[in-house]
C-alpha cells in the first residue's frame, strides 16, 4: 500500500514531534503493509508557514537515512498539505516542486473544516490551468461537503480528485464523517484513502482496517485500488482516469446503501 498523506516528518507541524516519533510511525506503517509514504506537512496554515520550503526535503532526507539505519524498508517521498491561501497560484509558480506530491502534477488542497469559499470552482479551474490536478484532502471532514455533497460532485466532475482519511472509516472523527465517507465512496467521489497520520496514538499511520471497511461497501478490487493502484499513479506521476464515473448525489440519494449525513441528521 502507498500512503499519500502523512505528517511523519519530525518537528515541522502538529505531526511527529521528533525523530523518535517519526521512526515509531514508520514502524507502525510498515507493520500495517505500507511500502511507501508521501510526507505531507501542513503548508500556509497559520503557524505552519516556513521561510524556506526546502526544509521539507531536508527533513525527508534525514528521516530516510535513519529509516535505512533501522532497516525499516519504506520509500519516502515529499509533498505538502496545502492550505488554501489567497495567493496560491503565485506560490505554486514559485515553489511548485515543494508543493506538489512526490514532485508530480498532483497537489493536495486543504479546506478549513467548516468552510468552502465562494470562488472554489475558479480556483480548481486555475489550478488545472497550471497543469496541477488538485486532490481535495479529506472532504468528509468538512461540514460544507458533508451537507452539500453536490459541491464535491461538481469539483470531481471538473477534474479534481478526493482523498479520504482512514480514520473516517473507523469512526475516529465521529458519525457524520463516517457516514459521509461511506456515502461519498458509494458515489465514486473518493479516489484515495490515506492515513493523515500524525502520531503513534489515535492518528497513527494505518490503512488496512479502513481498506477492509471500504471493501465491505465497494468490494475488494475497488478498495485495494484506493490504497494501492490509485496512489501509485501519483508517485509515478502518471495520468489518472478514475475507473468509476462520479454519481450526482442529487439524483441518486434515495438509492444509496449508506445514507448521506444530511439525511441522517434529519431523522
Ligand atoms: Fe493532514
């Protein structure tokens, strides 16, 4: 499996606090069957604004050397969880190699948990015009996408991709996010499952349990693609054409096996 979203680099953000925690996280990931990790520290999110973005690469080289010493066989790539900012396109033109995932044409975009700003469709369009395929980080944790899945459908239809957190499948973020991730998956609005690992405790880097839960809903083959085949397109920088067309929630809501959280809430 390939984990495309993990805060494993030591001392950069609210993820691993030091090298010892990074090593323990890598060990957990390896035990779970993860063979490659893209290290994705928060970028442009208030306190996580680095003067020199090459620090991501430096920390990754340090960690890779230590993993080698400890014989923890995990391939490490660099990336970022890019919080939306007003001058994002300028930042991409200046720092593209630091912001994209594994130096590919894919880039994470992170929305605030309770907000999706008005111009989001323009931004997605602008990103794609720059040759970037935006990957929306954990939409099932955003209250706007939870209650307006049509917006996620529209963005995916435009060409954006979406990554769900493993913890959402196991109830880590509450019942709304759990129902949302399952209904989004049923609507073919999720293309990757990643750990969003931050530590060795509740937010540890594990994928296998989430993959099993996804398989219960969409079958083994599709679930495996979410943690293995699809993420490999990113680390190999290959074009990715989703195998399943996105389904419009507005027309399909009543047929869903898993209720959308907005219906769930009206009960
Ligand atoms: Fe994250």
